[in-house]
C-alpha cells in the first residue's frame, strides 16, 4: 500500500480508541448500531459518528434492514495496512534480534574472568 489518502484515512480512523474497539467488536460478525452502542458509555448518535468515520475509511459497511443499521467489518483495508506495515515490522524485528545478540555477548563477557575462563555464577 502506498502512502495515499486511503492509508491516511485508515490510520486516522483507527487513531481513536473507540473506533479500534468498534472494529474489535465487529470481528465476531455483523452487529446493529444499538448492539455496538451498548458497549460504550456514550449516546447512540456519538457511536454512529464513529461508525461513519470507519465507513468513510472503508473499514466497515452499513446495511439497512428496516429501521435497523447493521455494520460489518471489511477486511481489505486492514490487509492493505498490514502489507504496508510489514517491512517496518521486519526492520524492527531484525534490530531487536541484533540487540539481543549484543546483550547476550556482553553477558557472556561479564561471566569470564581476566584469563578468559568461565566464572561460576
């Protein structure tokens, strides 16, 4: 995924803890706005505003069934985000692995006496 408006929209949408919690709730499957709102200490219209941001970013879809609105999580933007983040995750994993090796070497050096013999701990 390139750094384009869609990426910015997804990052912006997921910046809010409320919206991250809404996406977590939708992992279990589609839910009505009333069901989603019952998990928060805010009004249903406030939850609807958060859902609108998620919908505008393509993270959820809305289906109307009579007077009810059912929301469903859309996986594609999350997969694109994951693909975009993958090189950075690999970079930091490599850096942390190098740090672990360095610290292990220093620990080994600290357990040797002046003659290079292993000391008892």
